[in-house]
C-alpha cells in the first residue's frame, strides 16, 4: 500500500471522527421542553424580556412550540412596546386557546397599538360580552368617530397680480386667474358596518377667491374678487379581506360653480364676457394595504375627470416601523400620473412623497412631509384629497402636530403646508406654449378635531 493512500485514509477517518463529535455535541446541546418551560417561566417572572425572547427563539428553531411559550414571548415583546412583533405569538396562542381572557386582551391591544384597528374589531367579534365591556368595545354597527376641520390659505400673490396687469396687449383673447385666498370646511363620519367593513363619509365646502383678468375682443376686463364655490362628497368602505389585508374602494364627487364675467358697455347696458358655469367631476379609486411585521405595503389606482381631462393614476407605498410600534415611522410613496385631453396625452408625471413621524410625548406626535413633482390634477389618500387647481403645483412641504387627549378619544390635528406654484395665461385657442408664466407660493394652515366614540 502506498504512502499516499495511507494518508488519504487517515484524513478520511479523522474527518469522520470530527463529524461524529459535532453531531454528538449538538445532540447533547439540543433543547428539550423540560428545560425550556421552567427557564422561560423564570425569565417571565423576573421580567427579563430580552433574555426571554432569545430563549424563546432558540426553542422555536428546534421545534419546541406550545401555548405558554407563545404567550410569554408575546408578552415580552408587548412589554418592550414591540407590538407588531408580539402579534404572531398572540395569534398563535389565540388559535390554540381562544377563550382565554388574557390572550384575548393582549391580542386586541397589540392590533390596536400597531394601527390595525380593523383586525382588532374583527377578532373582538367573538369575545364574550364581559370582555367587550371591559375593553370598551362598542357594537359592530356603530359610529366609530366624528371629525370636523378647517383649512385656510394665505397666497403670496401681490407680485403675481402685478404680472397679470402687465400682460402684453398683443396676447389674444383668454384669461388668467390668480388665487388670493380660500377657506375649506369639512365634516367626516366614520362608522362600522359589521366586523369586516368600516365606512367613511366626508362632505366639504370650499370657497376660493381669485383675481381674474379676462381678455375679450382685444380689451382687458378685471375682477378683483371672483369667488368660486366647490362642494365635495367622498365615500369609501374599508373591507377587511384577511389578517392585515384591507381593500378600500372609493368615490369622490366634486361640483363647483364659476361665476360669470359681466361688464358695463358704457351706455347703461351690460355685456357678458363669460357666462357662469357649473362643473361636475369625479374620482374613482381603489387602494389595497397589507400589514407585515415592521412594514406596511400598499398599492393604489384611480381614474378621474378633473378639468375636462381624464387622469389615470397608479401608486405604491411602503411604511416602515423600525421599533415595531407607532413611536417612529416613515412612509415612502411613488405615483405615476397619465393625463389625457380627448385622445391626446397631455401629461406623464412622476410624483414622490416622504412622510416621517415620531412620538414626542404620550399625547403628542410630530410629522414632516416632503413632496416632489407636479401635483396638477393629482389625487392622494385614496382619492380623498384632490388638487384640481389650474395652476401647476411644483413642490410641497408640510409639518403636523397630532395631539391626543381624553385617553385617546379626542384628537387635534394642526398642520402647516408650504406650496410652490406656477400660474399661466390660458388663451381661448388651445396651444402648447405657456404664456405669462408667474411663480408664487401659498401658506396653508389646517386645524381639525376627531372624536373617537
């Protein structure tokens, strides 16, 4: 036998021996229920939540899985305020023992504190009356919340109005409208339609005052305070289609009236430059949201008929909760908007948004928002917010304060919004050239109150 063969056989025997030792060591270290149960119970009694989570993960990896282990791990995450991480453990425990009051309460609040209200309502449908009364859960067919809001805007348009008055007299007939102020009032009703459907109604009244220059037969006519009145009605059912999965179709109706332009002809008569008109638009939209651990993902689609055009819009969003709760979150959204006038494509826009919010105190959250892209004829929040101004919206930055009072039953929202816009002269003859381009900005303030019943 050659020396080479002897060396190879020796190496093989050595490797086989080492593998045997490793397997034996693993068998010796493998956890058993008899070890896991008292160890995790003691960590639970000691409230050593992080060590309990580590031991529980080891046990689950080795196939040790039972009701009390899931409860202990769920409670450990819950006490660390990792509510989203606690949910899978409470769900597992609830599936094994749905009549246990402790797991009922923990699962309900874990859903609630993770922002999954519909899952909380759904699981509570099977709770006994005593538990529902303890948790303050209302009847399934009941009003969930009432809200009222006011938005007012201050436009920095003095220079813009001067720019309109200086319009070249060689420009053909048409008009240019510069906003001066607007006031928006809104009421919203949210109520449950059973354990799997939540319905939202919203009605809003907007009054917007513009400075208008109309050019007719080569002559300029100005209106210093033209007031446009707009009524809006929005309805959207949120349908729970599975754990963490919500589907939300929506319909938004908009009706606004533009007063006519009338001037004296200098001989005691009056000349109508433009007759008053009423316009009706609508938006159909659909949003789908799915909650995962630490992440929520969503898709949205809409079709609109704003400003005598057609809008097709698709969006995607991703929200990250790095701590497994609502103490810190950030949302990234991307939208693609296609707009048509008849069969002609008028726009192909990309819009980006980012919102970051964090908890300051137990009663105060702050949010910051930045947006990029042209918002003209754009809709957001599943079609509930509509930008149907004729002006091009170039960028938007906002800040919000969300204040909770009355043990979470009363919410105040205060927000500030700065927007950069571009305004144009619109000739009666359709053209792709922009005439008398004017840049200006607006500062919008919103106050709202929400009463959760």
